[in-house]
């Protein structure tokens, strides 16, 4: 079984100018991906970062800088306009990896998922950390290249190169990912 994980498609991340320029393109690709997944009977999970104002969920860099980010219930925490969210389950995380401190592993086991398709932002950070942890859970990873973005292309290229080589993960253009659903 395949599941699509759409990660951090939230207003806060698209405040960054490089990501803001790609927002509409990435939203359209994510919508195509989730629509195809749903039509094929695959699972879709929208994952977003949310923190508490009391610092209890803050990461080390946030604590070091005394600067919070993406507070639960804020406009920053909302999914970006245009992203289809209706009828998709949602999950909140507080760390880069969607596995860390969440029930993601249990959800994927309950759905009998052996492969995840990753989309969203940022390729060099939250997507890569989730992918590395998926490998640790014996879950195969496919990156939907056209449905991902990063504000640091150099870092994304480097980390994805390592994950593809070492963990046998695949980066595919959107049309090839959509073909996987048609073949299922």
C-alpha cells in the first residue's frame, strides 16, 4: 500500500521569498498527487508543524534564539490557500521528522503502508528527515520532485543524493508518480 505524505504546506514556510515564488506550482502539484492517490484508493496524510507558545515544544534553535514559530491556531500554521485539505486526515508535528513524537508509524502500520510518497517543503529538512526515519521503519520512499520545494537547493541536492544512494530511495517527476497510481 502507498501513502502520500504532504509535509509543511503551511503559510509560515511560504513567507520565505524563494518558496513564495514556487507556492502556486507546488500547491498544484500536491493537489494532482493527492487527487490521483485518492482515486487509486491510496492514503493521504497532511502533516503540519505546530508549536506551543509556552516553549514546551520548541526545538533547540528556537530555544537558543528565544524565537517561536508556527504557533498552534495561528495564521502561520494554516495550510496554504489553494491546497485541497477537505476529507484528508491531518497530523501535527513539532520536529523536522514527521515520525518524531507522533503516531505516524502507527498510522502507516494500520494502513499497511510499505511505501510513502513525499511532497511539500522543505526538501533538505523536514522531507529529508521524514525520509530517513521512514527508512528506519522499513518503509520505502519516493520523492514527488515536482511537488516539493526548498529554500536551499544546494543542501536539498546533497541530502537527497545521499538518501537515494544509501537508502535506495527514488526521486521521480510527478507524471511518473501519477503512473504508479494508474498501475496499482
